[in-house]
C-alpha cells in the first residue's frame, strides 16, 4: 500500500511525488496560491493562502477583486462597505480624470466645475 506523506503531492501514472513548498512558484494541491515568493500584501500570503480583496486564478497572477469593498493592490478606489456600487468617478477601481477619491477611495468628488 502506498500513501502520500504529509507535505507531498503526487500525480501521473506511474506517479511522481514532489514536496509541496510554499513560495516556489508551483501551486500544489494544498496551496490556494503560490506566486513564487513569501511576500504578503500581494494577493498570495506568505503561507500560500489568498488574501482578502484578491483573487488568484490557477496559472495566473493574483489580481485585486474590484468591487468587493476592499482597497487592495493597485486599486485607487472601491465600493463602500455597505454593499454599494463603485462611486461615480471610479471605473474598474481606477479614478477617472477630473475626480478625486481621497484616501479611502470610497467617495469620489469632481475636481473641476461643470
């Protein structure tokens, strides 16, 4: 009887087993993400779990989740925490020309008259 040891994953037939190492850039079955480093605040934490406000699709870099009320990554503005839509002046979580969305990014105001 063969059993997979903790910290390893196996695939193929005959199977090939390798160690699951967080931060090596290979997403193992026991990892939600693996972006090739052990840095946090980039979508994939130092323990290879997806951070709040991010989505990490298989075989792609983690991206901020626009519209979830969490200002993350390169987002400049976001929906309010009360479940609202993106504020006027915020398109795809980027501030539109002629608007200022302040530090929190949930309330935008026009910076020009008219």
